[in-house]
């Protein structure tokens, strides 16, 4: 089904119809406030992606909010150690619904090549993850792809959020 | 109600570990008297990834990727530092061209490091434009690094006894173009910041680290130079070919945030000068010609597998440009003649049984580079100061111990002296000028 | 002017057990009891920078002929000296000419510890020894005699053990704090933990 239909009639000029679910999903998709939970190397690529060359702003997702209360996408960027894990969990819990989590970089996905006593083997042991972006660190192109996947997911979820 | 006495109490504020102005994870426990910081206590370790333990668990060459992620803003310097330490232990001397390549790589990395630091700390003081300009400048350097090493950030460019590949085609032009853009961005940022009243007020006389305190805390790098001590390992204990290069060691006088900013800005220019000199002076590399003996590397591998080694002996492998360290034409320039540490050329590996065995001895699990037992310490000048590697070998295929002396650790140990007595708002400016990198701080 | 190294050797006499290395790689191996005095003396003689304090655990340092536990399949090609004890502490000092930025001298002082008992703290000489000693305690469990209440620095307080000791398996994870409330998967059990380093791959 199409997202929107333009009603072309004499009675209702310039009106489009859609389902509320689609409209909300569509609006949410383009108004992402991210919380960059930047810990490590991936932060460098996150900076590159967010700055003018790759320009995250094109996707309506550039506005970082450093208060979890105001953010709806938690971008976990970089390795999470056992010492950091409780902090991540707490920030996730402070965020208001609907909320999504992006695991940015292979350390957040699986622990990467840090298979040792100090590193959490994937943040999905701590918080639920919506999109995984592997790479060590992922190139900005991969990040944009991941973001578009998340937007698609948000659009499809529509009104109910998650 | 009639109050006769007031009670003064200090207020405890927790800053971090996830804070917008904390680039990197660190927690500051601040004891405040109004706006004034009475006591600042830094809690580190939030990015402890067990580098040193991990190094003991892997072969000598496999540690190189972990070193990328120590100071991830200038990974190439870590690669070079680690390899130089292991080479010192093994007694390997690399060819001159390889040393120039390592210097080029290190200095490009140093420029990206300083660009990031200046840009990020300016952004935190509200100068967002500068941040975007400098990030764009960093981006063009990342393209060069990408071309040279195959990766933007996690480069793993060096090998024990050499580097991975020679300069790619057109690298020189690319670097000159990139430096033109970097100079332009730095000039614009300089115009926006250096005489800017707001910026100067936030930076001058703030976060002062006097010379005596800096020395007592073992602080090195731009922080020490900003305090007036011209200590630069590239000058004090020249390694690679730094003694042949002409560069200045910029110093400050006060040791405040502004001096650190100026020192970094000057070092960006010096770093670019060094790279330009290297590109001019380095010994010529192999000539890329359409040699009739050139054989496609994949074809060569297939021929080797079929046992047709006879026709391989006189031909050169033509591999992917990023693998141009593996063929006979390039090998001599970029790798030391040390068969027990450096992989044989593709021609030898596919063309002779000795070469094949040599290759296997170095890459198979349980085999690899085996430095003689002993220990050594080697330090290079990284973006933040003296980056030392203390490597211990028990003669086996894994490092017995790799200790990193991270420059950040010492800068952060001295952080409280810079914050105490200042105001809460100054923490952002001071912290930004220190350039804390959690990867090397916590390892 | 004689070097700090030579002056220390002359002054400390029998407390200097051995010396090796030349120039910037000079190392003096000292009796553990003589370390605090030697550090103070070195500072007085001009070693103004404490470059590093670190430790090496020699638990798996096996003399020649017995194979190494980390590589049971290989015999070492070299004769290894038998370590006098388990932990070796290394103090790395530098005499820096602050005006010229030139390194006058570098000197490493080493000492072998009895058990995990370290010498007295060097905090009063160089303030950065505070963090360095905390790290040595955290990673190796070496106690500095006048710091009974020393705090961990890289690991969290609840962490049990000292990870850089050779008998701490690299894969031995400890429960994740603050997240084991049933909503998230529990931390790894002992069975899920990886065996010690030697058995990582076949």
C-alpha cells in the first residue's frame, strides 16, 4: 500500500490521505534525536559521519542530545567494558519510549577481538539492540546504511513505536 | 525565623563518564564551593580493554592491530612505536626508504591528531564552524591514510621489520593537495580563534600547568612544550630519520590552555613540513613499468598450486596496489632482510620450497616471529607525548609482557592540578586542551 | 660529571645486585629494601622525571629444557635465567634538561620482590607515582608497604583478582554489575568461560 495518496477532487483540493500509523512512522523516521554514547575508536568515525563530509543531517538524524530524557536513539559507539556496563544500562533505562538502540562497531555487536575479562561480549547482554553496524570501525558509508535501516524499521513500526 | 549563622558546605558534582564534553570516557568527581572547584578527582578505567593481557595471548605481529586502538586518533604512531620496540629487541634495522615511510605515516597521523584535538576543544567552547572546517581537513588526510594503508583509522600499517606496502601510485600529489586544504582550514581556524576575544578569555591563563608541576608528573608532549620545555623525542633521542629532517619544536611560555592550542597549531604545520621533506628526500622506490616479467599475483598463486614453479622464478608478482609490499620489486625498499621476522616475497613463497617453509614458519599458529629472550624499552613521540613500549620476550612466539607507557596517563594524573582553583566552566576548556584519549589511557 | 648510574653504583655498594645495558638503556638491579633510598638519591642527583613504574610477573618464566606452558609444542631455543622470585618491579627514571629539552640520562631501577610485598611508595618524590602504583596494585596485586588502603585504578572495586598476573586467565569474566536483574541475560557461568590461554586454539 502506498504511504500517501493525494486526493484530487473538487471538494478537497490539496489534501492528502494516509493512515495515522504511516504518518507517525514517517514523521518519526525523520526526527531522530540521538544520544551518542561514545566510548572508543568508533567515535572517530562517528565524528566523520556526523560532520560535513558525510553529513548525517541529510537523514534528519544529526541532532545529538546529551540528555537521555530527550533522546530516542541510543548510539552505542565503541567498546563497552565491564566497568562501563552499568552506566550504559542506566542511561538506557532513563530514556523515554519509544526508544531504539544502535550498536555501532563490532565491539558493541560481539566484543570484537577483545575477547577478554574486561570487555562485554556484545551490548545485547545489557540492552536490546535494533540495528547492528559491524566494522572496526565501520566506514561512514556503513554507518549511513545502518541509519537508513533503522529509519526503515522506525517507519514500519508506525504508531505503536516498538 | 532568625538565622544568626550560616554554614558553608561544599557540593559534590559527578561529571561523566558519559558527558558531552568528555570526549572519551572518564569520570570527574568534583568538590565545588559555589562555582569554584575545590578538589577534582579523576576516575579512569572505563575503557580498559586489557591490551597488555591481550598482547600476551597473541603472537608478536598480531599485537599490531591492538596498538591501532590505543591512541585511535593517531594509530600510525602506535604501530611505528611498537614495531620499533620489537625491532630493537630483535636487532633488526629497516631500510632507509622504510624509515621514511614510517615517518610520513607518523606525521600524517600527528596532524590528524592535532586537528581533532583543536577542533573538538574549539567546538566545546562554541566554535562549531572551526570544528567542521578541521574535521573536513581531517577527512582529506583520512583519504590519504586510506590510500596508503587500506583503512581510515585502524591502519596496522607497520610490520615487525618493515611496513605493509610502499606508497601507492599518485600518493605524492594526493598528499600535496590534501595539505593545501589542511593549510587553508588551519588558516581559517586561526583567523577565527587566535585573536577571538571570547576564545582568548576562555583559554588564556586557564588550566595552567607550570613547568615544575609538569615535570613532577612526568607530563610530556604538547603539554610540556606549552610549559616551555622543548622536550620532543624526535629531537632529544632521534629515531628513524628524524635527525635528517628540518623541523622546529614549538614551545609556549605559560603552560595554559592557550599555549597548548598554539603549540598544537604550530605542530600541525611542522608535521606537514616533515612529510613534504620526506617525499622530496626519500630514496627512490621501484619504478612502476609494464615489465614483461610481471605476472598477475592470482595467476601466480594458481601456477604455484599446480606446481608450475619453473616459470615463476624469473617473474614478478603484480598484486593489488595495497599489497605492494609482497613482491620482489618492492620488498627490498620497505622490509629489512630478516627472514626470521619478515615474510618472504610472493615470488619466493610460490616459487621455492624454502620460501614456502619460511612463509609457513611465520604465519602458522604456534609459529611466528621469535625475538631472543630479553627486555627493552623504546619510546616515540606520539600525539600526546612520550609513548613507550616495554617489551619482554621469553624466546617464545608470544610476547611475555608488553607494557605501554601511555602519555595520556601522566597528563590525566596532573589534570587535578589544572582544575583545582578554577571554575566549573573552565573544566571544559582545560579538559579539551589535554586531548585525553581513553584508548591509551585505560588500554 | 659522573652519571647518576655510576654514582648510585658507588654509593649503594652491595645493594646493587647487577647492572646491564649502556647509555639510555642502563638498568641497575637493586635489593628491594634499597629502592626507596635509591629513588630519593637518584632524584637528588638530577633524575627529575619518573617515566614509568611497571611490573613483570615471572610465574610462567620457565628455564630452558622444559617447554613453555604457553607453547607446550615448542622448546625454547635459548637458556633462560631462573628468576629469583615472581614479581619484578621496574622504575624508569629520566634526567631531563628542562631548558634544552635534552635527555641527560635514562636509568631503570629494577628489584625482585618477596611475594607480593613491594617497597615503600614513591609518592613523596614524584606525585605521578600515586597513579602508577595504583595501577601496579590493580593489575599485579603488588602491595606498597605504606599504602595499605590503596585503590584500584583501571578495574572496578568489585573485581576479584589481579588480571595481569599470569595465573589470571584472559577469558575469566566476572558478573556484570547492575544489569543482572532478570531483564538481561545473566553473566557468563564458569562453564562458558574460556580455558586458560594455552588452550585457546588447537
